[in-house]
C-alpha cells in the first residue's frame, strides 16, 4: 500500500478501477463451498441490509442466484483477481445498475483471462446509453473482515478497511468539498460516469459460520 489513502486496485476495480482490467489476467479464480460463499456475501453489510438480500454465487465461471431475497438488496463475493475474495452488497439501485456491470467484468476475466475488452465495451455502452447509471445516489457495502484484496503489484494485502461506496455519476471531489488528501472519505473516478464516494467505516463485520 503506498500510503494511508491508497486503495488496492482490486477494490477500485470493483468500483471500475483506476487500473485497466488487463492487469487482472488469468482465468483461475477462488472457488468456495457454496454455503461459505453465501455467508461471506452476507458479511459485506449489516444484517438489516443483507439478511433478506438476494445472494449470487459463482458456479463454473458464471454468477447465479443462490438465495432469492425480498428486500431488493443483493450481495455477492466478487473476484477481480484470481486470488481475491471481495464480499460486497448493493442497495436496490446498485442492484439495478452497478451489479450487472460487476458481473459482466468478472465473468469476462474468468472466461478470457483479460477484461480490457469487456471494460472498453461497457464504457462504450454507457456513453451510448445502453447501460443505465444510477438515477439516485446508490450505496454499496464492503464491511467484511474476510475480504482479500490485491495491491497493484499483484500482492495480496488481505482486508483493506471496512468501507461504504456511494455511486453518484460524474461526482467530483470539488463538488463534495474535498480539496486535499484524506484517508477517510474520497471520490474514486472523479468526474467519471462511475464516480463514487468511498467512506471508511469504523469496524469490520465478521462472517457468520457457514451452515
């Protein structure tokens, strides 16, 4: 990690990363027992968010619904590097808009070993209006103590920090009143379609034992 504000690119790739997806080459990925994957996915957010959420799991290189939820939220264990484990939950608006992009990127990397083309196609689709962006600020949660993130040199760094990500298309640091370095809140992809505000949370959530 370069400094206290530095975020592993695995995290930023989840948020449609500061590095090209080509940095994440290789078709291997972390396979998890399904009960464990469900427990990890739920640990990304408080129970008020995740207990009744829809849960997606990775099966043979594709994400599928394992648990149908009732509250409009969705939780998933993303893999943006072959060795990363990235539990994340989305609110209903993030489920509608951001989750499909996340799934498309990860499945492409697993299938081809190189997500550059997928990311370029997604950005083109956003520009031509074929992929919807959030119509309101959209919250996602990465609070799991079991997260395994990867630094920009490919080194596993384990958990970074518990944090929230609020997607606000085209948001800038200036509009947020951020005019200097801070390790607690900052804008990733400043001014871009997938801009989001990252806010560090006070504590991790530990996954419940898998049943």
